[in-house]
C-alpha cells in the first residue's frame, strides 16, 4: 500500500479510481510489485486535444512525437504490470490535421508492438450515431478502431461466452452440420450505439453535460470485452478512465477495477453519475447474457438431434444418386448410443448407430454396406461431429432389433427429419417396413421412413426458430 496526494492504492482490495497521470503509475505502487493486471481496456486522449480543467494531460500542448512518447511510456509500465494471461484493448481513431489524415491507430499500434505487445485483432466499433455533418474529403465517420493486444500466447479468450443465437441464417434447421451447436461467433464489426440519456430508461436527471461525459463507451461493449477476456475476481484497468464506464461495469460483473485520470471532475462524475447509470443498465446486460445462454442451450440440443437424424436421410440420398437407383432401402433406424469420455477424446459430440433396412424386392446393389461405410468416413458425413456405426440389415433383423431395444421410438416421414410425426409402436413399425402401401405413405423421392429413439419437433424450439419454420 502506498499514498500519493492522499490517495491509497490497496492491491488486495483495489476498486479504486486515482486522480493522477498514467505516465506515473509506478509512483503509486510498492517497489518490486508483481504483475497484477488481467485486462486493460482504454481510449487514450487524442493528440492536440482540448484541455479539460487545470491539469496536466497526455495530448495537450505536445508535439505528435511527445504525445506518442507519453502513450508508449504508459503502456510500457502497463506491460510490466500485466500478467502473462492479460489482454489489452485500445480504442482510437484517425484524426485530420491540415487536410491530411493522421493514422493514429497505426502509430499507437507500432509503439505497442515495439514494447512487446502482440497485436492479435482489429475490431471496428460501429457507433451508429455521429455528428450530422461532413466536409470535402471526409464523409460522416460512424466508426472507430479497437485494437486487441496480448502479452503472451497464454491469454484468456472465452469466445463461447459471447457467442449468440442472434441472426443465425434461417437454413440452419436444414443444414445443422454447417453450424456450431454453441452459437455464432460475433464478427469483427461491433454495432454498439453510444447511448442517449433516454435510452438508459432512468428517470434520474443527471444533466446533459454530465451525461455526455459519462457515456463515452457503451456499457454493453465493455461487458462483452470483460466476459471475453477475464474471469470473476480479475483486475480490470483503465489508465485513461474518464468517467469510468469500464470501471463501473467491471465492478458489476464481479471484477476488481483500477482507474487513472488526471481530471478530478471525472472522478466526481464517476461516483455520482456513472455508477448509478451502470447500476440500472447492468440488469439489462445480465438479462441479455442469461437469455443467450438459454438460447444456446436450446440450439445445442436442437443441432445435435438434427445432425443425428439427418445422417440417414442424407446418406440414402447420396447413395441413390451415386448408384443411380431408387428404393434400395425401405427404412432406416437412427439409434443414439451412449457417449462416453473415450468418445469425447475423439473430438466428437455424439454417437449413433444407423441400420439401413434392405428392400427385399431390390437386389441391384451387391455390397451396399461397403458403399455406406466408405461414405460415412468421408466429408460431408465425417464433418457431422458424430461417431457413425453403419449397418445394413434385413426386415427380419430390423424387427428383431426393435424387439430387443425396448425403447420409445419416433417416426419421421416424407424426407422430413426435423419434425417428428410422433411415437411409433412396435406394431406400427412392423407395418411401416412390411406393408408396401403403408411404407409408400412415408416415402418421398426415394427417401424411406426413418425411425429413431431421438425425438424432435419444431414446436419445441420456437424461441430459436426462423419465422418460416414456426407453426
């Protein structure tokens, strides 16, 4: 613990906002301090900026080189104080001086790379709103850059936490093998609108000036970075904290925070404006992620079942096309099998046995098993994430198998394998595979009825279904 200007830094407790210059961070810390920062998210002040208050600040009354030196000095210290697992996000934008673009994001990135930071990604922050003007040689600017850096390749990166079920392509129901059961990875354009006072849903009157300063970052964007790159209890740091949107969001997500800024007015706004605003907004943020977790659970279950059920349909369709024949099979059984730890080590998500029931009146194919087995080991079927056990059996063997199984079975017909026709009894099963008229009722273009111990109906997944599938 150390004291500067009557401010204490307690490394065991943290959750502190320090009024001080980020170039002097080490003066606020004990000697020989161990790395303790887990995540850094910040937006350095612009060069040649307006002065806010009677304080020294990076970017004011400096040459461009002096400004970049200040930036580098700050991030050299941060590099030293960061754990090997740490991630750094730097928000910046190009600026225009004397009619020319200054590529500030590139120049900052070069300085950070020289320190040792590893440049991992570039995110485009689509702010949505901007000042309604442009000029010759400059269109309306609605985006800024967020550069992602790491200290080592051992950085934290929990992409599954921020995957979503929003905006999945509508055909995932028909092509489950093409979509991750864990949801969609966000792309590198992040549309987070800078909030207006009314959008917070608060009746508290903070004043327009205070509100503008209190919301440079959307808290939803801060929450995404915090969840992506840190764990609960980790230390989140902003060396240019401003009014502390990051700090307040980190605290509500059960992280510790530390912030620096030279302007004492910002700390006041942080305490009296930002914290109450985040207190209200965090409820919606948490509700969003809880809802996404539920949707991802439903998606995971649906895609898993859809993959199991699609295999026999797709294999028979490919088989018929390859052999230029129809009706070599009068049915197929898709039986989900128990999935154990040894199976999981094969990077699979499930296991099923498939029994293709030979048509007694069709003997055109000498060895259908070898053809199906070879197909199952190649793309696209090898990409389904399933262990596929292939069998070709007679009608009598199928009846005997069902007698032994003693499982509840479900019927899928007319080449539709994403919406069960309901349970099928033992007697009904015999009719389906033994009675030609009954069998034809469920056939469609050479795809026979499919029976499975896996049940899925589209109505079970209304929350995640595209509109065209909803009944």
